[in-house]
C-alpha cells in the first residue's frame, strides 16, 4: 500500500513537470529592447581626429591697448571744475575738467600781441610801399618792412597753433575726451594742482566694446601655446558663462618674479559685461600631433572599472568594451572601435543594463 502511494506520487510529479516543460516551450521569447526604442535611440559616429589637450591659465581682463586713451594736461594750473567720474561713459569732445592756468593766460596774451603786431607791421609795410613808389623811401626800407610783416604773420600762426593745441582761452584750459568710452582711471579732483611735467594721467578712457584677456603661462606649458589657439574664458562674476576667443599675441619674455610669460586674448564684449581688472580663468584647447578615434563622452558607461559603449548596427544593439585614452570635456578619445561605428548617446545606461542582464 505504501509502495503504491509512492508510485502514484512519482507519476503525478512527472505529469506536472512534463506540463510545466511544455508550457515553457510554448511561451514566445520576448525581446530585451523593443523595436521602437531601437528605432528612436540617438547615435553619434566614432571619428578619427587629432587628440587635443587643455591647458588652464589664470589672468585678468584689461582694456584693449588700441581702444583706450590717457588724458594729460598740457599746461600747469589748478582745477576749478571736474565734470566726469570714474566709471562714467563720455563722448568724444565732452568736457572732463577745467583748469585755471597762468600759462594759458600767457599764451592768450601772446596770441593777442601777435595779432596786434601783424596789424601794425602790415600798415608799416603799406606805408613803406607808398613812400618807395613816391621816391620818398629807399627800396631797402620797403624790403625791411615786408620782412617784418612776414615775421609777424609767422609769429601769429605759431601762437594760433599753440592755442589750438592747448585749447585754452583767457586763463582757462579745458580738458576734453579724445575718444568715446568709459572712464577707467581718474587722478584729479577739484582744486587739484596740475603740472604739465607730471607723468600721471588725469583720466584714462577706454572703449570696452572689445577687451583683452592677459593670461600667465608657466614655463612647463610655454611650448604648447601657439598663436591662434582657441580658448574659453570664464569669470567669477558669471561662472556659468564661457566666452570664446583665441590667442592673438604671445609676449616672448619671462617675468623673473612670477616665472610666467604673458599671452593676450582679444575678445568682443557685447553689453560690456567683461570689466577691466576682472579675474579670468582661461582654458586653452591645444591641438596635439597624434590622432585617435573620438566619441561623445556621454556615450561611455563605466562598470566594474571598465568602459563600455552600446553600438547600433543593422537595427540591433550590442555592448562593446573600449579603452579610454583621454576625456576632454564633451569628447572622449578611445580605442576598441572602428571609425564610423554608431554609439548610443541617450539612455545608454538603461540600454546597457538591459543588454547585459538578458
């Protein structure tokens, strides 16, 4: 009786196992990644290109040398009026300050005397001419009168040129803006004593529509910096914004104090958002001499200290291990693929996990 029960149990178990086996064989195999997902994945080709490198430099924003002007006084005196302040925008010809000067008073007096001298010498020459024609004066007297007149005219022209250069009138000397731009330096106040032989400028004016970025290059990086290298500049005022430019001058002189060489980057400055003396972080994109396959960095999936990508080919997806040579921002230089291979660049982690766990 007991043996019969065991036999029945074995028979029943065999029946259920057999049914379960038939059920599994009948179930259709479902794809890991649906056709619609495969159809809509975004890809990018692996391309052969020169391996670039990044060099990071520090520097500051400066006004462009060819778009700024320093304003000096051509006469000595005392300021009676200052009409411009640091940071003001001024137009060409706008009055910046007025200086009361004895030198200008003397120049004005010289101009008046020269004008009077021309009038008197002209009358003397005309009188000498009449006397000479009336046989009442010698020809030499007439020639001397003409020489005196010409000399007076020459002195008047000189006095006018000096007056035009100084721009003074009576005892006042007017300081005007030679260009339009922002006041970036101001070294004058009301009642200041001004000397013409002082080498300190009264104002500095800069057109900030373009600016220069002066960057310091350390000795180790000097041989890797070239004219025309593309750069990206960021500032502390706007760390999320990057400004594009390129190196347009290399100062081939080493500063003995900092052991650095300066390079200049000229940049457009719409809206004058870049201000002189701002600290700047510069990234130089240096093109190397070697070449390698490159793909977008976002395509790489790291798993167990190895790097993988998902390849799409003939409407099928597959995982490939790669060797990462270098990652530069949004570009990765790799080996292990063939130029033209299409790597998946969206939902790559999800797709990778689905493919390796199927």
